[in-house]
C-alpha cells in the first residue's frame, strides 16, 4: 500500500557495497541483523541523516528483507524474486504502508495518518498498521518526510508509539533528530546514517549523468556535505553566481550587511514556498560563508588556503584588507555554525539572516573583537 506524494528518486543510491548494493550502509545493516538474530528488533525507528544518502532506499530494502517469503528474515538477505519482494519494490505489498508529503503541501496532512474528511480512515497509516498482517508475518510502515509532521500529526502517532501493534515496524525518515518532538525521539530507536564520502558522490554524479565533466563532479561533491541530492542541487548555475557575489561582499570592510541581508532573503525566496527548500537554500548560503571564514583563519595563521580559485582569491583579498584578524575570523566561523543550528530549529528566516549579518558586521572590525550586538 502506497500513500505518497512525489517520491524522492535521488534517495536511491546505486553501488557495489555488500548489503543490498547500498554503499556505506553495511554497518547499519549489520546492527539490524544482530537485532533480528537476538529477537530484539524494535518497533519504531527514526532514520536520521542528510537527504540524498540512501535512508529511504535502506528502509525499502529492510522492508523487503522482513517481508520476503523465501528466506528467513534473520538473514536480512531477501531473495528479490518472490511475489513479496516484487510487491515491496512496486509499492503494492499489502503489509507495507508508505506515506510521504504530497506534492504542493508544506506538511503531511493528519488525515494521511489517522483519516479525516479528505483521507479515508481505511487508507490511513495508523489504521493499516493496526491490522493483522495479510501474510501472517510483519506489518511495516515507512513515514518519509517526517520533518514535515506538524504537532497534530506527531501527536497522532504517540499512542501507536507507546503501544505498537504486534509484529509491527514503523520507520520515520528525518534529516535530524532535533526536528522531531521529544515524545517521538524518546520512543523511537534512532539510527544514524553517515554522509557519503566525497569521492563516492563525485562518482555517482558522473554515473548518473548529472554533470558533464569530472572537474565539475569533484567541485559539487566537495560542497555536498556527503549528500547526492545536495550535490545535484548545486549544479544550478544560479547558486554559484550568488556565491561569487557573497564572496565579494565578505571581502569588504565594513561588510555591507543590509545589502547582503536583502540579497540573501531574495535568494532564499527564489527556492520556492516550501520550508525544506528554503531551509536548504539558506543552509547553502551560510555554508559558503562558513567555508570562507574557516579558510580566512588558515590564511591569517600562515597556513595554506584550501578550496577553489574563487574562494582562495576572496580569502587572500580579505586577509590583505586588515579588516579581519584570526580572532574575528574565528568568531565569525562560530557564528555561522550557530546560524546553521538555528535553521534546524525552524527559526524565523528573516530574523535569523538579519541577526547573523549584524554579528558579521561587528566582527569585520578587529578593534571590536569579542563584542556582540
């Protein structure tokens, strides 16, 4: 059973690693295998990690392993050919419920979880998860886009989390555990997925034809934070055009904080109305600034500057301007990390941008090092 909006095709990571061809997630698979061998599989899991690293693909393969009718689930090695395995991949298995945010929606409708006037109860996630398994094995639900749950939706899950139906498994997929209510985090077993290595992201970009050259693949992979989805998003020339403008502003003293704030807000707005897209765009901007200040610290300390030619040139100009010293560059780098953390806590973006820029303006004057507005 499949209740979903537009699926995230980029979550499927092709590779040559041992477990079900999912690269870099074989250690996670080993933990599940041990839990099954010890008959201690939890009923609720919270998969966390950056988008585009294979969390949803892992959940589907796990469901296939648990529902396969030809091999013991403890092996965590589905045959891939029986009717159950084929149904899981097709999204038609009666004991697998898959829900994600519908296209055009900013949140997962509560009705998809428990039913309402717009979504029949008998098609809801919680109703189907509570039913006895059709084939007598397990009942599995995958809730993608768990970061898009509103308070009502999260609360609708609590009773099921506290008293899960027998032989049921609920998997919530999230970018960060901090985005979930404490009541969910405390009732779910958190499974952390690590970012993909830069060289792997670069190779996948080339394999999928998302870039034209190996140099471009390497450049995007270096800024991807280990996410294939983010690397693909970075292929947008407009992003790099804005980055060039941002680096030019960061070289100035004092920083043109008002112009930077307005341009950054406009750039974020261009990502669309959906909150995840806007957060991702703002995270890119702050990440670019964070890279700049980290390299500025290196340059001011007499160390080699890492990065592409555009970043190196900007850092060298800033280092020669006498507008920064090691301490103020370090303060600014730390402030960028704080701003990134605030994004994950759903801070008001306009206020966040203005406060962040205001602090950077303060630290762009060495004589004011250590002061905050």
